[in-house]
């Protein structure tokens, strides 16, 4: 249960600290609010899917006990949030879609 609480707390802190990061990394043609919303949604979806998948996988194997230690918990969360950060950054660096919708 401590892993879930640590994950939620780290997720909230990362999303609050992401505003300056998004300002620095986003494509110049992308508006700031749109870039932040893309970052938050991509980061949250990837981190959530990885957390659920890896927690389930650790439950099936006996590796799950490694996340009970503080060092194991930090490594587990760093792995999840690192991959989520890299995937969200990939979306931020792309130029915005310029094509008009059909009317």
C-alpha cells in the first residue's frame, strides 16, 4: 500500500513541476496550455499503464518484495516516471497539426 501512496504523491509533484519543463521543451509553434495538456495526458496514461502492468507482473513473480524497500520503491518509480517523461517529451517536440477540419 505504501508503493501506491508514494506513486500518487510523486505523480502530483511531477505534474506541478512540469509547467517550466514544458515551457522549455515544447515546439515553438505549440501554444503553452495545449502543450501542457498533451504532456499531462501522455505522461499520466503511460505512467498509469506501466504502473499497473509492472505491479501485476511483480505480483506474479517473487520480485514484488524488492519494491517493499525504500531503494526498491525509488528505483521502481524512477523507471516508470522516466519512461513516461521520455514518451511525453516526444509528443512535445513535434510541430502542431496544421491541417483544417473538413466543413
